[in-house]
C-alpha cells in the first residue's frame, strides 16, 4: 500500500512568524490582516503569531533567516509588495526577495513562505491584496499551516 502524507489546515499550536515590509504598507497591511484572520479562522491562537516589520521586500530574507534559525517558529511567512516601475529596480528587488526567501527554507528546514505581491501595476497589486484575486497573505498563511502539519508527519 502507498503511504501518502498531506498536511491539514488546522493551525493548532503552530508558531508562525510574519515578516512584513513597510514599503507599500497600504497593501502589505492588508496582507498581514488577512494572514492573521486566516490563522484564527483555522483554529490558531493569535498569541502564537509574531509580527516583525522591515523597511522593504529586499530586507525580508535576512530577517526571515534569523527568525527561522532561532528555533522558535514552525514557519516564517514573508509579506511584501513590489510594483514594477520605469527602472530595473523591480527586477532586482523581486528576484532577490524570491531567491532569498527560498534559501531560508532550504538552509534551515523551516518552511519559508513567499507572500510577496509582484505586480506590473498598482491595480494588479490591489487585486492581489484582496480586491479581486484573493489575498496573498491569506494564501501564504494557508500554505504555512499545511507545511507545518506536513513536516510534523515526516
């Protein structure tokens, strides 16, 4: 018989850190609110959440790494918003944030979730922060809960 492992969506006592970029705070604040609400709706106690604010999305990976290495958290969620402008800055920030957040999980074994909106326009970013296309913060929290529960089984 085949063994199948899957994480459920019950937050239980999972300890989760959320690293939130202040840049584009009018959007990252919506991501944070949705993530916290999702955690509570899935049975988690808000006291098990730690929120850390950083200047922008470029600073997310380093702070996520320190949190993951602390041994205090079952998962680390990174929330940010990078909107394409008329310069190449977008590509550097979005790419480095994605690469760095991925490395956090690989190097520490702690799930590190990418809840960063990368959008070409402000309208797209607003849509991904809850207006039309769901909310990246809520999605990242669901993934974190599932990964924590999956890792407990492995």
